[in-house]
């Protein structure tokens, strides 16, 4: 998977053991799970991955360890749920950005794709960096694949709506552009100076995206 967000070092783990015990249907349950997710990130940022324990998480969330285990059978299941929730929000934000740009010109579309994804990832840089660290220890390739498919579909629909250019295979163009964008963003966030590098990286990705999309559309016009 080219997105490279969170490939696992433990490919043979049983995904069934990483699923939540139950879904938070009621409002109170949803609030409890949100508090557990938030506490997980806070403990990770303050103590690091090696000291991240369910006991610390439960204490920070203000719930009993028994309550935590009602929803998540073990720490890895909890971390997988945190990653799934986070990536879902990234995908939703990107989809919203692409939807807002439907029917725009190629230059505007290029900017919406690049800025839309980077904005979704950069709302809270420290959290994004922390979640990259978590994801390298979990089996979440299936989650990543589904999220990348959402990003790709949103970008493809946007390219197909372009008012001043057309693409023979918008899906493949979207795939290549997002592969470069998501992979590059991961490299930036794995660097301790991510916030300092982001402005220049964003501008360079805009330049690359515009050139790539212009070239792809141009090639289509000559076929």
C-alpha cells in the first residue's frame, strides 16, 4: 500500500482480537469512548509509547479499568480503534474539501487536493506524529486501505468534474497524486521539525501537483 501510513511489523496477528468488544450506541457510551480516545493520545504525548498502559489511560480518562475493558479487550484493540477513528476523520475532512471544489478549474482543483489533505493531517501536528508512532506497531493495513480508497474516490470525482481539463483515467491520476502526497506527508511528520517544514513542503507539493495534473490532462488531449 503506497500510502505507507501505518504498515505493521506484526502481519500475522489475529485481527479478531483487535476489534472492540462493543459499539458505543448511547450518547453516554459514545462520550466515554471519546474520553478514552482523548486520554490515549494525551498519555502517549506525555509518557511515550513504551509507557502507554491501559491503567494510565483509564485514570486520565476518568473511568475504571473495567469500563475501558468493556469496550476494548486489550491495549492493541484500543490503539487500533484510535487509529481508525483518526483516519476516518482525515478522510471525511478531505472528502469535504474535494466536494467544495467540484466543477472548479484545474489549478484550483490541484490546490484543493493538496491543501485539503495536508490541512486534515496538520490540524494538530503533535497528534499526527504520535499516531504515526502508534500505527507502526499495529496491524492496520486493512484500515489504511479503506481510507486510501476513500481519498482516491474523492479525488477522482473531483478530477472528473474539472471544467477546463479532462483525464482519460482520472482514477489512476488520483492514485498517483495521492500516493506522492500521503507518502511525502508521512516523511514530514516523522521529522521532529515537521511544523517548520510544512509551509515549504506544501508549496512544493502544490508545484508538483499542478505540473503533474497539467501534464496528465495534456497527454489525454493529444490521444
